[in-house]
C-alpha cells in the first residue's frame, strides 16, 4: 500500500485543504471567543433567571448536531437572500457554535475567582472595570486557558463538517483524492497525520503556558 | 503481643526507621510521640503490612508480618487501624461502612453484621446516624465512625495514627474520649499522637521518636517528669 | 427580503417518518455507547499496564480518537477499510466510527475517575482485611462510577449528535438520513431540518433528564 500514485501535486492539494481548515477554525475561534467573552461576562453578572433566555439559546447550539446547524443556516441565508458564500456561512455558524461553549468556559472561570479576592480589590478602591481587567481576568485566564485550548482543538476537528456545504477543506480534499486514486487507506492516513500535525502544536502551546503559570503561582 | 525487632525502613534514600525495637503486651496502651518525619506513622503501617520493611522483623502473636507465607488479609483482621484522614467510604451509609468488612471479609450475615455494627456505633455515640452518609457527618463523627468500623472486625489490637490531627480543635475531645473508653475496656493500643495530655493520662508507656530512632520509652511519669534524653526534653518543652 | 413561503405543513406530514428515523438514531447511539464503554474499560486497563504491547496500541487508539475529527473516523471505517477489501455498510461504518470515538474519550474519563479516588481509600479497604480485588469492587468501583457518570452522559449526548454524520457516508435511515431523503424529494430544506433540529434537541434533553433522574436515584451520598 506504500507504493502509491500520490504525486506532489496531490500533496499540495491536501495542504491547500488544510489551509482552508485552518482559516475556518481561525475565524470561528476568534468570533466565538469575542462572543463568548461578552456572553460569559454578562452571564456571570446578572441573576440566573435573567440569563435564562441567553442560556437557553446558547444551549441549542450544543444540543443540535453541528451538521444540522450548517444546513439550516445555509438554507436560511438562501431564503433571506443574504447571498453569503458557504465559507462565510460556515464561519458564522462555527463562531456561534464556539461561542456557546466559550460562554460556559468564561463564566466558569470568572465564578472561580473567589468573592473575597474581588471584595478585596473593590475595598482597595478599584472600580468595577479595574477589578475586572486587573484582578478577575488575569486570574480567570489561568482557569480558562486549558479548556479554551481544548475548545479550539475541537473546533478544528468539527470544521470538517463544512464539507457538506461544498467547501473543499482538508477532509473533503482527501475524499476527492480517494475517489480519483482509489487508495483510501493511504490517503486517509496522511489526512489523519495532518490533523494530528495541526492540533499538536496548539496542544503543546497550551500545555507549556499552563506549566509556566503553575510555576509562577 | 506485638514484637518489633530491629526494624529498618527507608523511602529511597530517606531512612525513616533506623532499628526500632518495641514490644507491646496484651492490654497495654503505648503512645508514640515525636516531631513530624520522626517515622512514627510509618511504623504503624509497617505493623499491619501496608508498608514493607527493609530489615528486622515484626511479629504479631508470633506470626511474622512480612514473611511470604503470611496471609496478610487474615492477619489484618486482628489489627484495626484508624488513620489521620478519616477515610470514610463516601458511597456507603454509616451502617454500611461499618458492616462492609464483617460481611465481605468475615462472611457474616447481614443481620449479624448489623447487630455488631450498631453495638459499636452506639458505643462511639453514633447510634442515631446509622442511615446517614458520611458526607453529612462532622470530622469528629467521621473519625468515630472509622473507629467503630475497625472495631467491628473485633480486632485484638488497635493502631491509631494521629487520629485527631485533621480535626478542628473543638472536635478533638470527642474522639479522645472514645479512645480513652477503649483503653479502659482493655484494648491493646498503639497511638501515634500529638495530644500530650492524652499520652500522659491514658497510656501505660510513652515512646519518644526522633529522626527514625526511638530515643526513649517509659511510663508517662518518667517521660513527662524526668526524661533521660536531652532530645525528649527539648521536644516536650517545644510542644507545651 | 423574504421572498419565500414557509410550508410547515409539509414538514409536519413528514413527522412520522422522522420519528422512525429518530428511533434509529437512538438505537445507534445506545449501541455505540454499550460497546464503547466495554472497549473503554479494556483500553483503560491496557493504558495502565506496564506491558508496552498493551500500552501503545491503547494509547494510539485514544490519541487518534481524540485528535482527529469524528467524521474522519467514520470515513476510515467506510472508505479506509476498503483498502483491505473490507466494505462496511453505512450503518456499520457509522456505528464503528462512533464506537471508536466513544471508546477513546471514555477511556480517559475512566482513567481520570480512577485517579480521582485517593490512595487512602484503598489503604482503608486493605486495612480492613480486603484483598485487592475486593477493595476495587466494593470501594473503588462504586466511587468511580459516580465520578464518571456525568462525563459518560455527556458522551452519550455526543454520540447522538454524531449519528447525524452518517448521512455523509450514505446512511438514510437515521433522523438526518431520513430528513435528507425527504429534502431531496421536496426541497423544503429549512422546514425539514428545523423539525429535525427540534427532534435532536428533544432527544438530547430527554437523555440528560433521564441521566439526572438516574443519578439522583443511584448516588444518594
């Protein structure tokens, strides 16, 4: 199975797919994090019953298959005449999907900052904003980072589903090659290795940051 | 009778016990005192075979604990041990905690095991907590439950490893009272403890451990009154 | 902007068929969990073993399951095995892919649960005269189950959501498959998939609720 018809051009084709995967992941994570931060701060600052509508909506993103979300969003943008490209639609859906998980991470991390610490900060005369930026966020960041890295990695993997909207990302590229070359195992193994190669540095970076912070504590 | 003969024990390069000799007779209460890291807790886990020893030997009623042929599970039924951390089994009620070993190790029937358990739980003052989960108990109550759990196996010896160290000060008294009661019942006990008044009032003999060596052993009046060793006097003046 | 008439009645008429699909979805999820849990226990034992013939294959399984897309794993089962002349039906490929994924994640869940139980619990058990096997069965295992219960429930919900991927390998009997089938005949994409979304949501919530009740019943402490 190792003498293969795979050419350099085919490898470049896969690399291009990997690029698309990375791009979608990047936009989804950036958008999702900004939204997640906003929602998370809101959720940890208003009473639970007031946050109920937000919680409910975000929960939908976590309880409906991502594939269905993508199909629905694509159908919706066509109906609404938004004329969004599949790429943009995918990024928006994935960003919302990411934000639902990110909100939970942010809220959990903020709640993990002890009330006494925050009281102490406010007692020193810090404003709410200063308390948030100088005390709460730095402390919460350490709690949130491992989960956030995990979230990024899972978005990277989940981004494969956008192939259903016709986007030629990594997995779809490999499928195209499989159809053409009829060497499914070889090509899929290479694809799996690329997914590994993409996620490994992110996982390592997270591990290293976490370790460094622990040493400083 | 527990006979400890020239026992050496080390963790890696750290020598924890350096040639301990100690004999505890039936019905005797021996308190072991000393600073942290003096090896006194390790000695207890060596006696019931949870820890191996490097050299020397420990005999319980003539059976060598660390001999290959010894059935440790059988031997451990004779030796009850209560640790500093309460070690309650969180998934079992108080009654189930205490009946577990009699039923599963000794093979007693449910009714019989419960009868024994209730007797011991009432003895330690937990007769009204039978159906409660340990998570609902205070530290002192959990520790008394652990004592009842060990007693339910009707051991001949009881080992106590700093059983009051993890307790809030106001809860120490209730546990010490339980130990005192046991001593009065004639139980053979080795108590590693930081409670000097307990060591003085309850024990027949007090042993002072320092850096893996038993510096001195004698009746409480001797240790607390006219200790022979300089280290003993230094330690006692530091804890008072 | 909305030059479109929603035809919900058509989706409503498809409901019975979609409910049948939902049943298949649930069936695959449950099967994949039952087999997945079994394999996960074996993997966890293997990963804690000193033999490298056990350790490395198990570790490879876990790493691949956790670091590649679930869809990739399903493709592997459906297309990849073709290289060895093994052709799995969409149903079996989907089941195999999800089971593979479940086992990898659950293995780590179980290992984490095992680590979360303090050594002192084992010491306490041994001190009462229980052997290693008895200590594990009576002291460690029940506590592990409680710790692992919630993550396992979450994995079950994941398994349900993952079943939707079957449509990409030609599965047509599960909820997504049925919906896609109807869609290709009526082109009422939004209405049909919105209904599918509601059904998935309902299933996911029902599973969570059921698990809550079960946990409440099982873990009284």
